C-alpha cells in the first residue's frame, strides 16, 4: 500500500473518531495525524506499520499511566489479539477490509483501556503524527 493511500484512509478514520470524541478543530487533528505519512512514505512496509503501531500505543499508554513494566507483556499480547480479532471480523478480498482491520484493532484496544475526551483526542493525534515523524527520522522513508 502507498503512503498516500494509507494517509487518505487515516485522515477520514481519524476525523470520524475525532468528531465522536468532540475534538476541537477535528479536521486539523486528523491532518496532523495523517500528514507525515503521505509526505514521507511512498510505500508502507509491514515492519514500518508494526513499529509505528506498537510505538504510538505504547507511548500514549505510558503517558496516561497505563503502561508499566509489570503489565507490558500482558498489554502487548492483548494489543496483538485486538488486531487478530479485528482481522477475522473484516476478512474480505476488498482493499478497505485490511485498512478497517487495522483501524478497528487499534481503536478497539485504545477504547478498552481509556475513556477518550476532546483533550485526550488531540493528544492522541499528536502522539500518532509524532510517531510517524520519528519513524522517518530513525528508519528513513
């Protein structure tokens, strides 16, 4: 998948959730989350997606006081299971089914541990966009 394709999907998906959470200037939050992808990644290899999705959730959960040394392994296993279950629910030959599996696994896990608010929604968008920027700096586009 190309970075442009994924960033377009992500923008719409992030906008939808930002609106549900009552995020002020939801369009800007969605743009902040998705922009680094379309400008820095021509294609998105699996290893890049795995690193980013692991890092963004880990960083956000740590900042919320949820992730600790004691529960890291259990949370990681639960996070992986969330993606597995979402992939099974979205099993289809349609292109968007893969994107929905990623989105639903990601958001499903997030919402199973955190009650989102407008402020947390903005922070999450910032963490998400920043994690993609860090990926570019560390591993290159």
